[in-house]
C-alpha cells in the first residue's frame, strides 16, 4: 500500500517531513503547497533539497491542488497558531482529506481555543475524516510520554517533566524563536509581542490533567532569558557575553490550588547537557531520563510521518495523541 501525501507548508519542518517521506517505503509525495513566491512554480524536490527532482511543481492554491491530485492525507506545517491555520484546515477538509499537523495549538484543546477546536471538530466530522495535531513538544516529550509512563501506577500524586536542549544543533528559526543573539531588552520586547516563547505548555498541561482525571484550576507560565556568560556560537549565529543565548520557561498546572503538573524547559546555545526526564510521584515512584534528549527537529518530523497511517483509520473529527493508538515507526508494507 502506498500512501499519497500532500504537503502544505514547505518550511524547515515541512522539508524535514518531505525528506523522511521520500526516503521511506509506503509513501508518495503527490503535492507540495506553499505561499512563498520564491518557491511556487519550482520543482518540489529542489525546493526541499531532496537531492533529486520530484517532478511536482510547488503550487499556492490548496483547494485547486487537492482537487487535482486527490491525496490520501495532507501534512500541514505552516504556523503555531490555531487561529492562523484555521482557513487552511477548512480548505483541506472541503476536499475530505485527513490532516496531520504540527500546529502546536492544535495538539490539545486549551481553554483559550475551545471555540476554534469545536469548529475544527465539526468540519472534520462533516468531511468524515480525522485531524490530528502532533509533534515532539507538544505531542510526545512533555505530554504523551509522561501519560504513557503512568500506566503502571496505582496512584499518581504529581508529575514533573524537564526538557533541556543545546540549541546549537537546532535549525535557525528555532534559535531565533528562543531569542538567541538578542539583548535582554530586545528579549523583553519579544515577550510582550508574543514572539518569544515555546508554544504548547498549556496544551501539554491540559492533556496530562485530563488523562489523570485532574480538573485543572489554572495554568501559569514564566519565561526568562538565559544570558550568556561566555562567547558561544552555532553554525548559524554567535552570541557575546551579556546577550541572550536562549530561553528558560516553566509551566505549572494547579489542582485545587496545589501544583500537580510542572513543565520545565531550557533551550539555549551551549547547554552543557541535553536530556528529557519525567518524574512521577506516586506508587510506584517513576523516574525516566533520556540522556542526550530527543532531537526536536528529527522527532517532530518523525512523529508526523509515523502518525499518518493511524490518522487514516481514526474516527472522524478532531483527534489528539490521547485518542490515537500507540504510535510507532512506520517503514511501509
């Protein structure tokens, strides 16, 4: 069986997804869609640097393209904002095509997006297909993974997740999103503008809370810059002492006024140790640590590709990683 895939959004993550699809058995890229004039009209293989031509021209019209190629699924990697992506979702769903998306705010229905999620669910049910939001974070490291680890517990009192990454190995847009290279004042302005933060803490906390049966009273987030105390650089940019090398972000979910879910993220250039850890206080007490951490870009693309077969058989409507069968590597059939 070959799964015909349409790509919507050909940025760094869309390109990483394309490279995995092109290298694996069982998938065929049949469309590539992007609004960037510099990409439209060019061969998709060249645009996504696959090392070979796909003989597919990049187009800008979602509806027209999907109507012409009739894909089995669309992979949508365009924005973190659910509101910004809604028109694209609706255009795909008009063609009755299932969707796997890396839109962080589509990973789980946070309170601020309840109306949009209901709208998306209704559109997917009408089209009789599923829409899944996934990725590494949200989608795995700070929500699906700790939820899965609680399956062997008879009691869970508190969950704490830490994700520490040396951002030097990440793509440039990620390094820019965490403020690397900015002055502290520029960082503060970025926080006010909402351009500097990891998107998905509220979604991950709510997902864990619902899985545990904990009614979340409130969710708090705190963000601070990591200031370089020595020169540090990646292949893409350099940071002098006194400038921002990255971000430190914390999210806490409260139940009856008590902190029950804690998420801690450190992503900065030059982090001495990278890791992902989960602590579950309960019976039994569980501590799990992935030394070296999960590579964000590789894992995001992998979660997306490996979720495609599952979304094709999922019940119609908006779906989350809590709804899906246990994902695993898919190497074709």
